C-alpha cells in the first residue's frame, strides 16, 4: 500500500461499534483488529445488540476501551458454550490475548460447526419416531 493510502498515525477512522480498542485509541492496528471487529459482528448477530453500546458516542468509546462485554449467554442463553468462548476470545481488549490469525478463528468456528452437526445427527438418531 502506498503512503497516500495509509491512515495518518493517531487518526481514528471507522464505525465506533465495530472498532477495536487499539483502533479507538489511535494505536497501530493489524489483522487482530479485524478479528476483534468480526467478533463484534458475531456477538451482535447472536445477542441482537452490540457488545459495547452506550447512550452516547463518548460512552461507547469508554465501554469499548474499559468494559468487558456481557456474556453472550445473558442475551442468548441457548448459544453454545463453545461459541461464547470463541467470541469472548475475539473480543479480548489486549490484541496479544485474542486469536492471532483469522485462520485460527476459522478453525475453531469450523470445529464448532462440525460438533453441532454431530450433536444434531445424534439427537435425530435417538429421537422417537412417529407412527
């Protein structure tokens, strides 16, 4: 990427509710920022709300930087525990504590999908059949 296409250091660009904490603070961003943002999208899809929503822009910024999101189970009690673990790891405040690559996220999501499919198949096999 040429210098004319890079964001100047300290400039904050993006939609607040999908920003990572490091992005909101104007720090250096990398692939882990995208992982955080994807975690926000998944959280919002499952919970029906964003994880750091506030009454104002400044409150949303403060929540993003300082508050941990409520567990997904609070808003979606039927969400699989493994999905909650994956999303929680994606939303860690410190980039070093998040998934380090999107490949790692994909692997865990794929494993979860296979686990859920196996559970559904096992449940169907033991379900009583109608006459």
